[in-house]
């Protein structure tokens, strides 16, 4: 079993992280200690749990990293039920001295291997920090004891298998991620030719892997290369795997040698043949998707550069080479930017709106403006808290009439009332004289 300990000062960060997983149905709360679970759904569960950790944090504000975010990773070979996982987590917390601490145990199943996350604090009830030194060594010893107690399968220290590598698309959710990346990185240079680092990344992208240049450690050693797995949107979705952990050390020195060999093996006749074939498919294709399908039927994969969207690479499995043609890049990028029939997305953005839809939208905007004009006088802002939208319009119209009518109308009304009063007085005088 592998344990990872994250330290921090803000307890809300791990709480929000795990609660997001719970909300996305990729995790669940397996158990708690000295914390009461809510009886109903909360809008902000992180703040609710924060109240249980806050008293411990306030007792020792001098601690630099009092927050603990622990990850327990059993071997995927072991099929463990929830009760066993809960016992393992509680036994671990007891062995490292956190038996009387508040903590939350989360079970994560976003990856294909089940693992646990535990959020706690290292400040005890008396304000002292629990075993601030050598906590990683204590955690490793606790894991060794748990492996024996629960008959768990221990992880091997290093992956050294060199034979029978299965070349397939990398799945970052699998537990044997290093083995998958090793099979791809170790096999591709043996069978494919690529002349630079971008072309190397283009063929790696087909297998959902990305290569990154590392920092040079010394003058004697060559610059290392780091590898990361990609998701279905070609975004990084795993931790870094160094080339030193692979069966074939594909670092900068190895790649530069391979680039030189690929440049020397370039055949202009093959280049012209592939270029003419791609140009003919580009002229025949209905749209970009159809163009990629035509190439794929001939054993050619089209890969767009990860940063420069106007650069394209063509991986030919027939010739086992990564091609790049500047003239085709210009034609293809021009059609993607200017031809709405070729680029469906561009066609959708330039598509004209329906006249009826525009009329409906215009009328809707007018009604919104009319409703916005029905605003409550500042003296009656409190009405918004007590009146709903249905009663508000009548209320607003009434008070707008009182406070927002023009001054000319008010003077006219006063003048009319004075005339009526004079007429009444004349009538009353006429009656009294008679």
C-alpha cells in the first residue's frame, strides 16, 4: 500500500476538493471521526465540516502546516469492500497517532483503482502538534504493518519488465500507467521515423501521451524527458513519468540521435508521393471530417499541433514516418479559416438567424426594458423582500404614479381643484342670498 501526505495551512482547500468529487459522483464519504454527518443535503458542506476543525486550528496558530491531506492507495489486485477499507483507514490513523483527532474518510473511484483520501489536522485538543517530525517514516511503517494485518498485496519497488510490451492507447485511469507509457515510448522509436521534437509529440498524441523537456541536472548528463498521459480532449491528466523509470531511456540524447537518423533516411520520392496523395484528398473532401476519414482509410492520421493550430502532421503507418508539409499547412489552414463548407464550426458561427427568431428576440428585449422601467421608488426598496413578481408590477405602478408624475400635471390638478372650490363657494353664496 502506498501513502502520500499533503501538508497545508488552509483546511478548506482539501475539503472543497473532496466535496467537489462527491458532488460529481466520483467519490463518497466512507466514514468520519468526532464529526457529525448532516441529516440533509447542504448547499456548502465544506463550511459545515470546517466548523469541526476550526477549534483545533485556533488552539495553535503558530503551526506552519497544521492541515493533513492523506492518500491511501491499496494495490488494485486486492478487491476490498467498503467495510475493509474503513477498517484500514481507521487502523492507519490510530497507528500514526490521529485516533482522537477529527477526520473525514473519502472513498475515490474516479480512477479505475479505488483509493482513500483522509482530511484531518495535526493539532490535538491541548494545542500541541502531533509528531511533527519523521511523519513520512511513521506513515511508511504503519503501511507495512497494515499490509501484514489485512493480508494486502504490496507494490513492487520498480517496474523493470522489458519484454512483451503491449502497444496500445494509454488509459490514464488504469493503475499500470507507467507500464503503458513505457510500452509506447519504448516501441515507437524502433518502428517510426520523426525529425524533431514536435513530430515526436505528434505521433505520441495518437497514443494519448505528451513529452516534455526537463531541466538539465549537470553538464555530463543529457537533458531528461518527462512524459504525461492525456485524456480524450488531449489535455494532461496524470503525474509526470520520467524517462529514467522506463525500460528504454528515451531522453534528449537518445532522441537527438534518432532525429539525425530520420533526417538521413528521408526519401524525396516518398515525400512527393505522400504530398500529392494528401493534396488530392484535400481537393476531393467535402469537409474537414471527410478529409480526415479519407486519410485514415489510407493509413494516415492527421494530427494538429498542440499550440500552433496552423501546423499539421501526417503520420503514415505505411511508410512509418511523420510527415509535415508547409504548403499543405497553408492550404489547409486557409480553408479552415475561410471556407464555411469545409469547416462546419465556421459555418455554424456565420449562419444567418431566422427572421422570426430575431423578431421574437426583439420583442422579448422590449418587454424586459418595460419591466425594468417599473422600478420601486427608493423609499420602498424593502418591498422587494416581501412582494413576489406577480404583485410587484401593480405595487410599482401605483407608487410610480405618486412619486414620478411630472410637476406640470400636479399643478394642473391643483388648478382644477381650485376652480371646483370657487364654483362651490359661488353656489353656496347664491343659496344663502336667496
